C-alpha cells in the first residue's frame, strides 16, 4: 500500500466514522469476491439542511459562524446570518 492509497483509506474510514458506519459505504463489498462499490452520491442540499439544523440546535455564535463559513452562498446562509446577528446584538 502506498502512502497515497493509505491516506485515501484513512479518509474513507474517517468519513464512515463521522457518518456512524462501521464500514464506510464506499469500502463495503458488494458481494463475496466482488470489488468494493461506491455508495450513491448524497443530495448536497440535505447535508446542508442537516448542518443548518445542527447549528440551530446548538444556537451558538461559533455554530452559526461555522455554517456561514462552510456555506456562504447557500440560501440558508442569510437566515444563519440573521441568527448570528441576533446572538451578537448587531
């Protein structure tokens, strides 16, 4: 295993751990003796909405700043900025 492929394996394992999977879907075997298959792409709007909901639950300056930094052009960024202004009194 090269250093580069080891890094990719580590990233996939980390992605699986973050998602709560024991084995990341991208590394899952499709059947005995078959090569691994990639999981279908996730809808990015769903992921952004989940991050927005997490920021709303935390309702901290740091949570809203992180959401805005990660998704500055998303339509939910405007609402996130309103929430940030509410917390900072601006």
